[in-house]
DNA sequence: ATGCCTTGCGGAGCAAGA
């Protein structure tokens, strides 16, 4: 089973790129972030024509997440638990499909830091850690994938010095990501690839051409899923195409 | 030192992204 995550930066603007990638990569499950549409605006028919079932947790203009699956989507829940009612942003969607539970994550950016936005990011991460801890007790094949907006280590940043004070790299951000690993989750990409490897390149300043990237899109696996992990990688091709997203897909294969 | 680019919204020029 191939599970991929991709921040598409507007599903409407990216529809041609998304359709061609679904055809060529043919993931069983695709976790999409920043769809930037309400549920009714999601281009469901074109995607369903490729054999996907769809569930969305949309929002007007900003954020929004979706799960596409060639298998039945069951036990769907929208929003990250632990919301006291103040969090109105559509950033989390979860479902069980094809023998695997998947969580689709669009973690807050958090810049500028310090500030309100960074406080929101850290509070959101605390809620994520709490939910991730709870999910492990279910002892399932589980993949928490998405745009974490965290560079876990300096090797995940093209210029650690330039990003030292950025919300994506600050110690408090990395600490909370490490808490997820310490719970027992496995970073699928780092199981197979060492050294610099990126999933995002800024639209500005020729970042893609210069390979000035960041690794911020991750697939974290429960021990049960990690035991079935056979491959993982970054699919760079979509970033090099016409009208690309600034992120590119990250994928893994589970033998389930 | 700052902006560089892309998107949505709405019909100009911001806000937000990372």
C-alpha cells in the first residue's frame, strides 16, 4: 500500500498537476493539505474518475485538508481533538482505510516567532502530541502524514543559519516533533535516506533551481506500520513542472 | 536591508505562506 502526502497549495489552481500525479504515482492513499476550498468546492468528480474515494475538511481561502483513497474510507473524523472551541482552522482529518488509519496534518506555520501565531503553533503541536499518544494505544497500522511545518534537524534546511530563528526550526518546535518520535513514531523518510533531502522550495529567489529547500513534509508511522515499511521517498518531479505547488509529494510503502 | 513569487478575494492591493 502506497501512502503519499502533498501540500498542493490550492486544489483548484493545482488540479492539472494533481490529476497527472495521481495517474503516474497512483498512490492508494493521498493526504492533501492547503486545498483552500470549502467542501462543496472540492473538484471531486475529476478525482473520483481516477478511482478515489474522497473525504474533505475544507475552509474558505485558507488551510483545508483532504484524504483520497482507492479503498473504503471509514471512521472519518474532522478536526484535531482538544479544541476548546477557539480553533476554527481546518488542519486535521483522520480516517481508516485499507487496513491503515491515516491522519492528514496541516500544522500551523507559526511565523513570526515569537508572537500569537507561534503560540498557536506550539499549542496545536501539544494537542497533536496528546492525540498521537492516544492513537498509539489502539495498536493499529497508523500513518500521521502531512505538512508539519517543522525541519526536524539542521540537515533538513538548506541554510541552517538563515533559518535559526524561524518557527520551522526553533528548538521549541523541534522539541515537540521529537516528542512524537519519542512516543515511538518512525520518520519514514529517514529510515531509507540520510543527509539533506527536501520537500519544499520557496517560489522566490530561484530556490528550486538552487536546491534551496526544506524538509517539512513528513510521514510518521506507528510501530505496527513501521514493521511493514518497505520503501519511502520524495517525488521531486512535480515541483519542476508548470505552475507547481511549492511542496512536492512524499510517499511510503507498507506491506499490509 | 528588503523583496524576490503564488494564491484567494474581488475587481485594487492586501494577507498569508515558509
